[in-house]
């Protein structure tokens, strides 16, 4: 039934349930329609509120994730103390010294000064960049009779230089990316707080390692490369037999020591690269030709009675090679301004000076 307003305009309106002309059924229908309209309004309001709540919940969850990520990047604490890292460096240096001494002694009687292949071995060493040309030229010219000193120094220098190179590597399988990774990392260190640069380093190295071949294969590859370098040093010193034969001999006699050395280098690289957050730690190797400074390094082969006097003659001696690695710690110093660092030399590197050549 249609209801019309009093002016006859034809516009329908809800019946008045209080009107005496309405039947009880009509009144109930009107009341039912009114209640349905109210329920639909409530349902729409509830849906709108639920939609608002869902959006707010999603926003809170996103902000929580952001805050957790920020907390990770700004987290300064770690469980690695200096006393956990120093023994790794000491082990590396001890293994290098012991292995070099054992190899030099074992080949002392075979340094016959054989010339075939010596020049090529020396050229390979120079190209490899682990020994300076000055030292390689000394190896080639020296007679090597009686005292295995120079051979030991050469092997020791190769080993610590190899460990230093490993510690700096971002991708052990693809070394062509080293420069790009290092430039990005140094830029982040220069412009961001320590926790952010550390977390970038940790994430980068961790994921690179996860994407590459198993670590056992990487260790084996580096053991092979290091053994080859040592065989070339022996050949450059005039030890008889080819580089390939010397490689096989070294593997047979010193594989265990070389494996321990490489694995220790890997352990150091993992700890300082993937676990240390509060600071930056790195191995120290002194480059050839640098002035000797007793505050930053130690003369490994100086006579103890002369060392005190020579150490005061700063800048008068130059470095031939590094025979024992040092350890450097860099930490943010907020008192000195943004990104200022406090640098501490925890372990001094040991070096051999060029003046040693005069005594040969």
C-alpha cells in the first residue's frame, strides 16, 4: 500500500504506526523495516571500523618490522672480545713460523743453485704480489748455502701475506669483485655510524658465503694455491726439482700444517667479518719500503742487544717484508664528533728490515 503526503505530490513516506487507520500487521511491517535499516546501518559502521582496524593493524605490524630492523642495525653489542680475536692472530703467526722453519730445514741440502726455472719462478713471485721485487731479487742472487734463514723468511712472508689477503677478501670465489665491495664498505664507514656499517658488512659477507661453494672446497682451493706459492719460493731459491714436484712434496709432508693455517685464516675472517659489530678489526701487514717505526712494528730479526738502540732511530730503516701479522682495532669515538674513530694497535706486526740484506 502506498502512502502519499498531504499535498498530493506523490512522494511516499513511512506509515505512522500510531495512526488509528493502520492495521497491526502494517505497524509490525513498518517497525521491522525500521529495525532492518538500523541493523544495516550498524553493519556498515562495523565494517568501516573493522576496515580501519585492519589498516591500523597492518600499519603497526609494518612499523614493528621497521623498528626491529632499525634495532638490529643500531645494535652495538656483540659477544666477541678482543681476547677472542688475539689468539687467532697468534695462532696464524705461530703456524707460519713453525711451518716455514720446517720447510726450510727440510730443503736445506737441496739448494744447489740450479738455474733452470729459477728466473721463471722469481718472475711468478713478483707478479703474484705477495713478495716485493727487492726480496725476490735477493732470493735469486743469494747462494743459500749453510744457513736456511732467507728461505725461511721468504716462506714465512708468503704465508702471512696470503693470510692477510684472505682476511680482506669479500668473495673468496670471485676475487674480481673485491675492489667494488671494498669501495662501497669504506664509503658506508665514512658516512654512517659504526653499527650500520658493521651490519652491512655482516649481511654482505654472510650472504656471499651462503651463495658460494661449500667452505671445505674453498679451504681446499686456498691450500692448493698457498702450497703452489711455497713451491715457487723453493724453486726461486734454487731447490732442485720442478715446481710441480715440490708441490707434491709439500703436500705430502706439510699438508696438515698448511690446512690448519688456512682454516685459522678462515676462522679469523669469519669472526671479524661476520660477528664483530661494535668495532672494525683488521690484520696489519707492513708494505715493503715503509720506514721502520718501533711504535707500530717490531724488527723480528734484530739482535736483542741492538734493538733498543735501533728502535730509537725512527725512519732510518726500511721494511723488507712482514713475517708476523699485527692486529688493529677501530672504534667510534663520539666525544670527537661524528664518525671519529679511536685506533688501537692490539698486536704489533713483526718485520724484517732491508739492512738485513747487507749481512748476507
